[in-house]
C-alpha cells in the first residue's frame, strides 16, 4: 500500500443554480439566468429558459446527486437495468472548502484541484459570446467568494477562462491572477478559426506564464465540437449518457485533447512562454504513447514545411514531457503506459464526487498503480502535480 504524500489532481464542486446565478449582471441576468427545474423526477439545467441536455440526469429534487464512485451501477440505472440505484444527498465535504479539507485529512490528501461540474456543461449551450463570457465571470466570482482560488494551500480551484474576446480574456486572466488563481480551466479547441496558441492570444498566455498559472483542459465539449458534429450529421450538444458512439469517440476526450495539445506545441507556445504547464483531466491516457510518436514523425515530415511561429528546437515529445501532465482513468493500462514512456507526466485524480470516479486515492492506487516501482508511484500520486503547482513556501523559496 502506498503511504506517501498525495495530490489529487481531479476533484469537483457541485454547483447550484443560486451559485451560478448570484453574480450574473444585466442585461444577461434577464436574458440568460441559470436555473434548475424539476422535470420527470430529475432537475435539468436551463439557461434563459432553454434546457441544457448534456447533464440533465446530474441532479434530482432535494439536492440529490449520483452516488460518488458508482459509474457501473449508474449506467445500468440509466439503461433501466438497476431499479434499486439511489441518488444521495450532497454532503458538507461537497458544499464547502472546510468540509472538503476535512475529508482530505481523512484520506491523507495534501492538496486537490477543484474543477467545476455543471458549468462545464452549461457554457457550450450559450451561443452569444457576450453572454457566455458574462456567465463565466459570474461563475468565477462565486468560486472566488465561496471557495477561494487557493484555500490554505490545500485546495486549488480552477476557474473558467475563455478566449472568445481577447480584451475580456485579458481582463479575466488579470482578475483570476489578482485573486490568487494557481490553475485555470480553459475550453479545448480553436477560437474563431484560430489556434489558441496563435500569437494573437499571447497577451493572455503571457500573463498566465508570468504568474506561473497551470492551464487545465477538462473533459467536455470543445469549441470546435459543435461545427464538427453538425458536419457529420450529429447533434451538436448531446446528453452524454445518451450520445452516439461516434459522438463519444470524436467529440470528447482523446480526439479534441490531441488536437489541442499538438496545436499548442506546433505553434511553439512553450518557446515563447517557458513557465507554462498544461494539465489534461478526464481525457484518459491511452492515446499518449502513439500521440508522442505521431507528433515527432509529423515534425520530421514538416521540416521544410510551414511553421506559423517558427520551427521547434526540440522534439514535440520532449516538449510534451516538460510542459504537459495527464490524469489517467484508473481502469486504463497505466502500468503498460509507464513501461512505454515513463511516469513523469502522469497525475492521480479521483474525480470525487462524480459517479464515474473512485472514492479514495487508495482505490486509484489499487486499480492502476499496484506493482509499479515505488519511485513511479510517488511521482503519479504526488510529485508530478506538486511540481506544477508548488506549495507557497516552495514557490517563494
């Protein structure tokens, strides 16, 4: 059993409609108010009266949520095969930073990154840029006020930063940094037919780089997903538990995150901003080994080709190793991946309190890391995440 320090790189809050609506300013409070209403025994989200179908099964009346760490039973219930499945109340460890830290103490967890839950599904449904950014800022203000962006150097909440409007993105980045953000969540995908690493967006990246803020890409709709799915005759925003196999394969996880990371590397983002680190969360790790080989091969083939921000000075796989961290799913062949490419980029994450995660870091270790060398286990369970989000005392030193 692993008994060393633990850094959980994937935790979540469970937002309420009041949380997300509290700070929405006019005119968007009138036109894009976020609500949760009971409908057929569940409480889907509505924005400006329009239902968001992506996570319509995420809540039930009375503030109940799917039982943490129960994905197999939850999916069977969704398919009508598990009538005894029960939603559970939201505990104090889910509602407050004090409660979450108390639970972490019980689990032996030194630090955790806390991501949004519902807002990850809400932002893609808002088509108007101004409204989308206004809702994002309102969410970030609630996150800052009720949780803080750096709670006692134990909880690092990951507010939302969108690049749709450069001036507003710079303003939002400055707000987040000024209020202590150590990590931010950014949507995956292009913006107005530009790579996020296009020098046009450098004013945002420069501020994140200077402040040492880690940029996380969490599983969810990418900014390019909707047009891509329409081109293939798919629904642009589908209920994840009822989506087609094509949508789940190409709209979430592996395909979008590979597009995103390769674009950032090939646009030479890390040559311009060497302090930046990226964290891929809930996108799995099974793609990494072949992805690294493919990037290196593509760089070799393109030596005499077009490099929008200048040719790379190192192999893409080497740049990835220095700047990217990945949270694997515990059911993946993590041991096999470590044997292929090493353990220096992997970080443990439980996904608590979501049903598709595990309840404890120990369970993650048992499923994914048992029998790995102790040095690799310590890297994955703690060191790799702590290195990109150092404790304040370490950062000052």
